């Protein structure tokens, strides 16, 4: 447990979707210049780049890749285990290993007309297939619940906890996204129950009056009780990854360096403000 004495700080990373219109190479240079130590890889940005070039560019700039998001789903739209999806995720796991990434963010996907119990079973089956491979490469599969209506399956931390408890926390974790989950009933008690499973906390802020997926705000500039949420998870022993992840049509058209600096200022100031 961390005691907030005014000297405790944590590192954080920025997911590349935050600076959507920059290239991978631009992201790396700008994050490093701002003193950011970690980067969350948004896989579409590196899809057409040689993986070893990606690794070398990170090393050259002293930046650590902390996570990767692929945008693919575990279950596709089939009624049986989709081995193409399994093979794709095996590829992502190996890419994470090359880049030194510990957390691969995964999502089951939508129901696509299927029964929710079936999709839950398929999710568990897919994870069961992937866990031994991920463990052999030192990668944790971090399952992310996404609020309705953007997904129609696994929308809550409570539902996600039911799935991950079939596995050990070092194999399958959870992404606790503050934007998606802040208003879940009984949130603090659920978080306490599964704190050892939380691998990543995704951070962005909520614009009052809108719930549009691509209308998030810089932390500290919206209406979420982010300070309380962050200090709470810290106080109960969270020792995973803090990562800024901002989807915003407005901010994607703005000054990215200003966004990075504001995020840096907010995050580092968080641990000294009371």
C-alpha cells in the first residue's frame, strides 16, 4: 500500500489512440521528449512496420511498450470456437513478446445474434486455449469490459470478474477503464474483490451531458471523480499499469503536445494533491 506523503509517484503510459493522427514514429519521439516512460501500442499503427524496426525505435528513444490493443475479438461471430481468431491472437502474443509487452488487451466481442451464455463459454474456451501460449511468452491477457451500447456483451466489471476467476491473475487480468465503468453500481466493493486481477487502469474523463464513445476528455477536465478512483485503487494495493487512453473526435483535431503535457501534469500532480 502506498502512503501519500507528497513523495510517492507512479509511472504511467499513454495509449497511442490518444494521439490518433500521429504515426507510430511521431508518437514515440513526442512521448519520450515529454518525459513519458511508457507507451500503449495501438496495433493498427504498427501493422505495416517491421516489428524489429518498431522495437529499435522504442529502444532508441528509451520508451517502454507496456500494453497492446489489437481491436480484434476473441469470439468472432461463430457458434463454435473460431480458430482463426485464436491464431490471430497467438500472433499478437508473439508480437508482444518481441516488443517486451506484458499486457495484451483482449475483448470477447459482440453477441452477433448468439446467446450470452454461449458467448461467455466461447470466451472462456478461447482464453483457455491462449493462456498457455501467453504464459510461455510472458504475456498477460487483459480482458476489457466495454459499456453498452458500444458492446452488447461483458459490459461490467462484475461480469468480467466472473469470467477471469476461471484463471489465475498472472494469466488473465482485467482492464478497468474509468470511462466505461465509473458508474457501475457497487464499484468499490467489486474492485476490492478483484484488485489482484486488475492489470491496467485506462484513464480518461467524462464530458457531462454526453456518453458518446469518442467524446472523452483529458483527465481532470471532466466530471469523473478520477482523483478519488485512482487513490482508492492505489490504497488497496493496485500495482499494475496506469494508462491514459483518450478517444475524442475533438481532441484528435487539437494540439497533441498540449494534451500530453496536460496528462503528464495531472497524473504526476495526483499523488501530491489531497
